[in-house]
C-alpha cells in the first residue's frame, strides 16, 4: 500500500480539491506543503499532524529539492501517511519527477492525486474556452520561470506559428522578455493576452492586454501572488460572449468558499 501521496491542491479554493485529496490531507500524519498552498487547505490537516512548509517562492527556498526528497523518505520510513501537497496539479510544473525518482530509489510506494491546474481554473473563472473550433486547436502550457531563474529558452518561433492558446505559468516576472521574444518571432503585437493573479481565490484579479502591452499591464496590477499569462486569438473579446473590452478589469474577486 502507498505510504506517500503526491497530492494536487488545485489553484487555491478548497472547494476545488478532489474528494480524495481532501480525505488524504485530513488523514495524513505528515503534510509537506508548498508555500503557495493556502492556509484554508492546510487547516484541513488533523490536529496533531506534522505540517512542514517546504515551499519555494520568489527565489526564497524553505528547503532544497534534495532536502524535500530526504524528508519524504524519512517520514515514509517512520510509518503513517505522508502527503506531499503541491499547488495545482503535481504533474504540471510540480517537479514530481524528482520526488518520484527519490521514492523509487528508496523502494517506497506512492500514489499521485491530480489537482485542478491553473490554466483550466483560469479558463473557468474567465468563462473563456482556451481551444476554440476554427480559432485555436491546441493549448500549450509552458513555464515563464526556469530552474536557474529567469525565462527559459522556449522555441518561440514554433509557439508563435502553432496558432494555439499559450498558457504561461509563473509568467508575471518574465512577461517583458516573453513578449519581446514572441514579437521577434513574428507574433502580431496586438495579439490578445490576459494576465490573471491568484486564480480562484478571493484576491483574484485579471486584466486584458495585448502581447505588446502585457508587461505594463502586469506592472499596473502590482501582483503579490502567482500570475498566469494567457495569449492567443481564442481570447479575443469578440470571440467570446462573456468577453470584456479594452484593458478593463475582468474579475476582481471570486465567490470562493
């Protein structure tokens, strides 16, 4: 039987947790959580559970990945249920491969519990379908923040030519570089874009932009939480009945429970 569970905490709203994730968090003897996992989700842990913040945020590391791997193995060997709680989905930019490799090497059984990832949560919050028939036939998920910090070396030309909707995770701080690369690769400066911060949480805010105006729009938001950037023709207001116009604020707050 698995003793370790890599659990997706979703975008932040506790009501978006899967039933299995909620149950395991409440049963766990040890919870190792990312910094971006909200307090309301962490509070699901039972009284007496050992709760450890091992998160990485804005370059400030509570624990290295090697230390996290060691903690998982240490507590798993001690017995009980160990939950590794990750924001979003563990298998989407969650560095799950490194933790799975460490558990495999130690001979420790584990299970993956998926969670709602930021791109689909944003699409639901904004009432925008990311793929659209005749407009965008694909959705490309990429990170805006590499392992060494800064913008990763994506194939900007291929992404531009794909014609799909781009979902850039952790894209707030590197939006200027990404926008410049896309325009240099041939993307129209007026290509629609949306930046959304703290999706599904009470402090959610999102604004329309274009690729050219995206860096300035994000700066005007003064974000303190994670920013997801969406780019593509599927976001054009006239393609969506619920779309907003110009650079208007799309949604300042949500009805998070």
